[in-house]
């Protein structure tokens, strides 16, 4: 699975036809850990999306062959929920794909997302360790795993999810910014999938700033 190619396809699927603006490069665009003889290298791309909010991708490449791609769809002016976070990991022939949705207290109709769930729910589930946010996920989230042989169907699942999220976020009038910002605080204070890595890179306060500014930014 070529995560760089998939990143470009996901970006196109969500932003095509929109007047998005790419955030200028800064200290969060490229970083590494540790600074000397780095074991992990990160590249972040961020976009402002008028009418929706923000969109971010973070590609991580490790010295031991693992690669990760994190994609965050954070509503701003629209206040759209559910919040969507997609995490993809490759290690040798192993694949793990999380398409996570968090309703943040909202019960808005999301027919396109449910349709994608029905299409791919038969794929093998990934068994993960308990975390507080697991119980907060919407039931149509897709937490899947497979091998390199499953790349075509897993890539299709990701791209169909992005396209469907765009469809629902473009057509739904539901706004729940209060619930979304409350969930954002929980992700920072109670921990999120990237917490341990980001704290190694930036320290505890720096990791908080990165998350608030890059992963789940709120329009000022």
C-alpha cells in the first residue's frame, strides 16, 4: 500500500472543487524524533476549507519499516458532526485501517457513511486495547485489518469513506460546535491515538499545542 499515493487521493477526494487554502509551511510541517539519528520522520499538510473547517494529513515514516497516515476532518464554521479521524498503518505485509467517527453528542443522519459501513463491515475487525475513546465511536466506524493482498479493498474502503463523508458534510444542516469542542478537549486531556508519540516529539504542552493547532483546530 502506497500511503503517499493514498494521501493524495484522499486529499483530492475531499478537496476537489472546493476553494480550499493550504496552510503555509511552519515548524509543524516537517519534524522528526529524536532530532539526532531520527527513528521517526513526520510530514504534515494542512488546509482551511471554507464552508467546512479544516483538513489535515500526517505521514509518518519509521526507521524500522512501519508507515502511518493520519487524516483529520475537523469542522469549523460548519460545526458538522460526526468528527472523522482516519488512521492507516503498514508494517511489512500487515495492514491496519481505522475509519473513526465520533458523533460528539449529535444524532444527525449520516446515510452515506452508514452505506459505506454496510459495504465493508464484513472485512476482518482489528482487536485493539481498551481506550476511553473506543466507547465514544459511532457504530458505523470501520476498524479493520488485513494483509498486503487486501490493499485494493482497504484502499477502496478509505476512499469511499472520504467521499461519503464529504457528501454528508456538504448536505447536512446539523451544527454541534459545542459538542465538537468538548470532545476535542477530551482528546487532549484524556489522551488520543497520537498522544504518546507527539509527547515524545514536543513534550506534553507542545503536544497539546500541536493537537489543537493542527489535528483539531477551531476557527477563531
